[in-house]
C-alpha cells in the first residue's frame, strides 16, 4: 500500500488540515488505521514566513470573522 505525496496545494491552514487528515487516515496492509500525527513541518526557505503565519497565528490567516486557527501550535516548524 503506497503512501505517496497525494497533495500539491499551496501552504495554508486548509491545505495543512487536508494533509493531516490524509495522514491520520493512512492504513496498514491489514486495513487498520495507523493513527499517525505529524510532529514537524519542514519547508524550504522561501516558505519560512508563510509557515510561521500558518502555524503561529491565533486566528485563521485572511479570515474576515476572526475564526480560531486550529493549526496554532499543532506542529513544530
């Protein structure tokens, strides 16, 4: 059962949530969920500032209604 890179979305809270969900839903060869939780976010230098906004902002970046950012502190950058 291959676990390839399934996404190529621009870095954002929504893209991270989709990636985390895909990771959490990975199964082993018996079909049992592995329950993996990402710990680190590794980005190239050109995405360093974007990654700080996505992982350290209290509110969802760009949200007009002050929604909380569920990615706040979720991973270590």
